[in-house]
């Protein structure tokens, strides 16, 4: 019995520590990511819009966040380790509707992490990284991602 209690304490303790490490969750993540402006720079093809991240965004850079959103179906949606997440449903997302580039992010899942695609709002945890250099990628990246299941209906 003591051994079982010790194991339970270790498991619960690591779960609590992991939850405490999360810097931001839910809709607050997307609200914070909206604090971005753009500079026009030139490259070999002409004008390029380069993101300039606000201080609220840089305060969560490289931090663990939990974000909720909708998976955007594409050729890469059904790979095991990569997806695009939108704060908005597909009819309003950046690629198909009225949302801006601040409403989407790439999610790079951990090696053995899996999720099952559906059209409901899902929840992921990972480290938020920022991309202002590579125009072939989205400006927000969630790396070392974990699928946490369906999001609740709290907003």
C-alpha cells in the first residue's frame, strides 16, 4: 500500500508541476497573439510583411501554453506530427474567411503524440515560438506539442 501511495504522489506531483508551468491558457493566448503589427521589407520578390511582436507576445515566447482551436484541413493535416490550428472555425479562418494571420499557428507534435482529426475545438499544450524570418511558415509555432483532447465549452 505504501508503494502505491508513493507512486500516486509522484504522478500527481509531476502533473501539478506541469500544470503550474503553463504560462497562459485558453482564449487569453489568442487575445495576446493579436498584439502584432507589420513592417514592410523588401526581398528578391518584392514587398514582404514582417511581423513585429508586441511586448505581451514576447512575454510568453518560449513558454508553455495551452491553446484551443480548430484544425484546418489540408494535405498536411493528416500527418502524425504536424497540423495548423485556427482560433476560428474554418469558415472564418485566415485561409478561408475573415481571420488574420494572428489567428493561426503551426503545431508540431512530440514524436509519439497523436490526435484524431475532427471539426470540434481541440486543445493542445506546447512551447510557443515566434517566427519573423521564414515567410514559408506561420509566425506562431507550438512546438513539443501534446494533444489534450476536446476543448471545453467555457467560451
